[in-house]
């Protein structure tokens, strides 16, 4: 006599019944798809909340960049504050100050440093506005960049210091250029302008505290970024730029800038000056033309042309505010600078020196 063991209907387990009902595999796939959609929705909500924190409590033009894709964000002070860093080997290359209400800034900074130490990471704070909180914690601090800040209440094209800018604006208007907010139907033109512009540069797009073309759509979805376009008489986009929000929504920082190679020469000058006037008339307080690094030699100049960039921004007659690098010890500064370079050039330094095609 032999024992009989009931056979499992493996066909039914794998593919369901033959009556046309949903199979277990289909049901599992649907559950996975639902979970993925829920994760995306949660991630988008977290991203919007962090963009709101950066917009509300960021006090310099670096603050909005804690939301960039390259940056890992740590929520601090029970979710009231945040800080973002780019991990490069054992370094946590951190974008500016912690973003926090003033009452919890010291607490948030201490929590952030403790969190990095627990993860065995060395902090390198890039472009902080005040060196004293870092000195009190024993950090080495040194000036690394200058932020070009425009006080909008007094911004005007009048006066000798902005004479060249005034001439550019006049020339652009004579050429038939106008400024308008972004509209969805301009998407293809905006992408084409960006591609054309990139072909004239080396190393593709940089990262960390500089946004890329692919980042812009998500930033617009967070409602903490403005996109403006310069149109010719036929309505075609000749140049565009984005401005990200900070200072409780009362400030804007210039981010992505693109123009056609054959656009009228003053197109970008006109676009930036025109948006500054629009922000002034809307009652905003401050605009940042972003930070310009201090010079670090000829090789660094090929990757990021600081001299020409500083000269370009000077035509807007900004107020230059120093920004600081803070690292745990002075002997670590060269290694921190190497990590910072890697954060800005995710494709590598060699790739950054090669002209795009």
C-alpha cells in the first residue's frame, strides 16, 4: 500500500483559474504598481515640503539648492529645518547653511553635524553666510565665494554704473524682444534652446548648487521656481532663465540661463534686467545673481570661468557678500576642495574639460 499525496495545482497557483478571472500574478503586479505610485506620491510630497522649507527659511541664494537631485536631505528640528549634502567619498559636501527658522538654527546645525558624524562623514560646508557658528564649533573657515545680491527696492537702470546694462535693454527692445512668463506650449522651444546652448560649452551641465535642464520641470511643479522667456517679434523663444524662491518668498536667486547662439546680443541682459524690474514692481525685496567662486587657478577657470562670470554680473551693480567654506580642520581644506569639485562635476574632472558635441 502506498501513501497518496494530493498534488498542488501549480498551474492554478501561477496563472489563476481558466474562467477568465484575475490571476494571483496579476493581482501581485497591481499591488506592486499601486505601492510604486504611492511611493512616488509620497516622495513628491516630501520634495514639495522641503522646497517650501527652503523657500520660507532660506536666507541666502544657496538655500533652494538643498532640493536638487544630487543632494541628500536630512530633516532636522522635528521637521522644521533641513540641510542637504552631496556625498563624495567620506565627505558630505553641504550646500550652504542649514535651512531653519532663526529660533532653531543653532539646534539644527548641531543636529546635522552630529548626524554626519554618526554616519562617519566629514562635513564641508560650502558658501555659508556667517562663519561664527562654525568657528564656535572648532571648524576652520575661509572665504570661498562672493554672492551677487541686488536690493530690489532701489534697483534701477539709471546711473553710470548700469549704463552698459541700460544700453543693452534699449537695444533689445529695438530688436523687438519682449519678456513673458513661461507657458507650456513653449516646452519644445525651451528644450531646443538649452541643447543649442550646451553644444557651445565644455563638460555638459554641472550639478550640486547648479540646476540642470532635466531638473526644471520638477522645480516648476514645486511652485518655488519661476521661468521667464525673452520672445522675438514672431513669438519664438530667444532666451530663458529660472529664478528660485527664498527669503520667505520675498527673494529670488538666478539659476538656469540659456540663449540661442544667434539670439540678439543683449537678449540675456534684457531678460535678467527685465525680470529684476518685474520683481521690484511686485514688491519683492532681494534678488541674488548667485555666487561666484574665488579664483583657484587656470585649470579651475577652464571648468568654471569665474573671472568672466564676475565681470558679467558686475554690470548689474550688485552688492558682493562673502561666502565661506567651513571644514573640520585646516589640513583637510585641500581634500575638501577636491570633494567640492567632484560634487559640481559628477561626470569627472576630465569630462568637465572636454567640449560638448
